[in-house]
């Protein structure tokens, strides 16, 4: 680990507390002048570090810059910290992750960015990804599963994100089929799973699970066309909860739920969190809007609907809208 990161680990571990330059210098076996130089560097990266004569340095409790050191503090599996690729600005973390996957040996790589210039959403949409306001995260997995189970990875991820949000923000998180995570009936997270195929066999080589979470955007921060639908985990002020903490919890819950993907056990929880089940819904079928009632989500993650003529259908992709005044103002 670099000296700079070691300093950040010390500051993150004792966030809000003043630590003398001398103490840090002794611990890292470098001069106090060198510490000062690295503190300046960390500040240039955006970290809010307070310095008081005779007291030393303190990482501000409101500091919220993504860092491996900050994430590692909350990671269950400490080894995963070595797999984090953190960048300031990228086109899309899914794109970066894909390139890493193509180069090989990429299982459990975690790509993160402060900002995306071309964040990708489902169905060809874009994902609004302003700097320092959200979590833009892609996890590379080498799935040991058949294709059917690979689609369940997205479903399981939605459950993991809900658990993580509830843990750090103490708010109820729900799921709108397929994989939008909602807080107070606003979409706070979207998931885009992409496959990297083995050219020769056509089999899935890697799965890239892209997770975008709106952390602390205000309503007016969102582009007008999504203002009615989009929300944030924290509407404005997250207090001392940081994005690093939520990233770590998402990663923790993600790998925990992935253990259960094969046996589908997480489906019960997915269903409990569903805002679509037993609701009147509409979906697009060959340019025609069809009204139906959502009656089940099967073990493959398909939405089972009953049409008005009594016909039962299973939907495996796309989107449904819930009838009525669904998204709260
Ligand atoms: C959706 O709701 O349409 C899915 C949005 C997925 C956004 C995330 S942000 C991290 C990753 N990188 C991307 O370009 N997209 C996903």
C-alpha cells in the first residue's frame, strides 16, 4: 500500500479525531515534512482534512470522498479491498469492467468511479451520474452457473442493494420488477447486468453487474425528465454516513447473496420487497399496451401476470408500470 493510502487509513480509522503529525510519522517511519506533503496531496484529491497546531490532523466527519481505505473499514472480506479499481471519472464503470474482464483473471474485480460521463441504463437509456453524488459500481463475476441462473444474478443484486441501504440509512427499500430499488416510492438504484462471452464457445465468460445508486441528490439535481421517478437514499444530507460505507455494505451483501443464487432462497425476500406483486400493471407487447395483474414472480425471476381475458403470461424482461399514482410526489 502506498504511503498516501496508509495515511488515509490512519485518518479514516480515527475519523473526527486529531492525530499528531509526529504520531503518524513514527508509525509510518517517515518525516513530518513528508506527512505534510501527503496531506496536501490528499486535500488535492478532495479529502477534507482539518489541521490544528499542536493537535495535528483530523479527517472531517463529513468527508465523503471514495477511497479504498474508507471502503475497507466496512468490508467483511478484507481481501476484496485489493480488487477495487477506483477512478475519478470514466465513461461507464461497466465499460471499464468489461475491458478488465476481457484481459482475464478478473473474478470479483470491483470498479468504482466518482463520476460517469456515459453511464448506461437498461433498454438503451442513460444513467445520470454526477460527480460525488452517487455510487457507480461494477462487479465482475465469473459465474459458475448456467445462463438461467446468470439472469438471477441481477435479481439477487437488487435484494443485496436493499439490505445494504436499509443497514446504512435505516429506510425501507423495495423492488420494482425487474430490478429498480425504490425508497419512498422513488427509484434510488438501477442495475444493469451485462455478459462478456467467450468468443469460441459462446458461453458466458464473465458477468458485469453494474449498480448505480443515487446517494444524496436533491430533486432539482435530477434531469427534468426523471424528476418524478428518481430519488436518493438520502435526500440531500447524509450526515456522517458516507458513500464508502454504502459501497462496502453493497459489496458485503452482494457476495453473501451470491452464495444463495443457485438455490434461489433469496427469491422469498425479493417477493416480500416487490411493489409490483398483486398490483394492476401495464406492459408493452409489440407496440401495444396490455393491462394485467401481477400474480407471482417465479423462481427464475419471471413476472407472472394475468391478463384481463384470463390468460396467464410470464414476462422475462422489459418493464412494467404500476397503474395509479405510483410514484409519490
Ligand atoms: C437502469 O436502471 O436502467 C440501470 C442503471 C445502471 C447504472 C449503473 S452505474 C454503474 C454501472 N455503469 C454503467 O454505465 N451503468 C451501471
